[in-house]
C-alpha cells in the first residue's frame, strides 16, 4: 500500500501527526531494523503506531492531505527495508490492533493479531483448520496480503471475509473469493486496500489432536528452518516444478555470504542475517543467487520477500 507523494515531512506536518494522534503514537526517524524480523532497515521518516481504527483512518487522512507516501507494516516478517530507510509514513498494524474473538466456529480478528494468537485461540476453542499457520511469524493482515501458507494449508482455505479501507477511505467488507488469492499473492496491494480485520472460518475438532498437530509442525519448523538467526523466511517463491532451496543448494551456494548476509546452511531457501547484515548485503546476495541459478538451471527465481525503499536490484 503506497501512494506516491511529493512532499517531505516538515515541522508543521510532524506537529500535525502528534496533535491528531497523540505524541506517544508517533515516532520520527525510527530505525526499521527494530520492526523487521531480518533486523535490517534504515529510518522511517514517520512511524505511526495506531491503537484504534479511528487512528488508522486519521493517519491515512493526514498522508492524503499532505501528499505523503505511506506504507502499512504488519510484523515485518516478509520485508527487506533499504539501508536508506523510507521517506514517508509507516503505519504499523500490530498487536495494538490485535483483538481476537471466537464466535461459534469463526474467529474474528483485527489485522494486527499475530497468527500465533489466532492459532492459540482456535486451539483453546477446539477449532481445527488453522494449525498450519500458527508458526508463521506474521500478522493476520500480512498473511491475507501474502496468502501465507505452510504444510499444505493456505490462508485462502480458511478465510471467509476481510474488512478493508479502500483508496477513498471507505470501509468495505470483501468476501475472500473476491481477493484473487493465489500462491503468495492477493489483489490487496494492487487494489490499494488496507486490511483492518478478517473472519476465519474453522471446523470443530478434537483438542488433543489439534495440540499434537501443532507440536508436530513446530518441531518440523525448528528442525528444518534456521530460526536461531534473523531472516524473512523463504527468500524466493517456489518456482513451478522446483524448490528454490534445492536449486540454490545444487548451484553450490550453500553458505554463500555477502557481508553479514548468508544463504543458510540449514535451509538454502532462507537468507539469514548472521550479524550486522545490511539491506544492500541481502540484495547483492539475492542478485548473485538469482544470476547463478538462472545460468545453471534456466530458472528465474522471484523474490517472496517484499522490498521497501531504494535497492540496486538486477
Ligand atoms: C522464520 C520465518 C518463517 C516464515 N514462514 C513462513 C511460512 O511458512 N509461510 C509463509 O507464507 N510465510 C512465512 N514467512 C513469511 C511471513 O511471516 C509471512 O509472509 C507473513 O504473512 C507476513 O506477515 P507480516 O505481518 O509480517 O507482514 P509484513 O512483512 O509486515 O508485510 C508484508 C506485506 O503485507 C503488507 N501488509 C501487512 N499488513 C497489512 C495490512 N493490515 N493491510 C495491508 N497491507 C498489509 C505490507 O505492506 C507488505 O507488503 C516466514 C517468515 C519468517 C521470518
């Protein structure tokens, strides 16, 4: 979600954010490495932490009035932010807007709810169908945008409807089947929607079976994935008919390093920050991996990670 703007944030605009949202809800020149699972990213010119939907609306309204670029952040678990940071306004939809309620076999949750919280609410209510998502470290909003998925499940399998704010600031409820959710994609970004909340539809299940499945998937994750290092999960999408990690490994790039960024030795599909990595280290590494895999296998890897800010991508 990003409108093109032209103005920079002057003192008057800063004061306007503080006045209308409250000083404690706004930060300036906030390092984005504090808000991404990669632990990478330069400063956001304005960083807004709304606590209510009204404040989200206010933040977007100010961006429009002042013609500022803006970007919606979830848990920053699929994001690479440039070392130069972001000149514009980051609107963080996190636990502050993370209410989760169970109604029968449905879970109604605000966009900032972590998938782990929703999975936990489902487990407590003996509702099955969400086990696949409990270990994905994102928010519901980010998961809707990405159609997050794992272990044979995808968000689109359980999503009933989404409440969004559209480009004109109107609140709309959209059925899941109108969101064109495909492999790690949906129309949310292109349509310019800001996800406010969503309803997930599950089935009654057996509490113990749900717990066992959850434990099993958590074990698989920590066995296979380099969770001990900061990363943004799978760096590249799975190309049709291949696995990105296997292509990278078979290209001899296991452990390949640029600065502090490294192709994980545990899982070649992950780029990890082994300490002090910059966004340009990661970008350079991704460029190299893409080139080598293309040369060796004729397959073009597409990033799954979203880029924010300026990058030298090839
Ligand atoms: C260790 C690890 C394991 C992972 N495993 C998986 C996995 O198994 N499966 C999988 O699919 N992903 C996985 N991921 C990636 C990531 O967790 C998911 O893509 C997740 O859905 C991103 O959610 P987020 O809240 O962190 O989004 P962010 O990274 O904050 O944002 C991602 C995109 O969504 C947009 N966005 C976020 N919230 C909103 C909103 N409310 N309205 C509009 N746009 C919004 C952002 O603008 C951005 O374009 C993994 C990541 C890590 C670090």
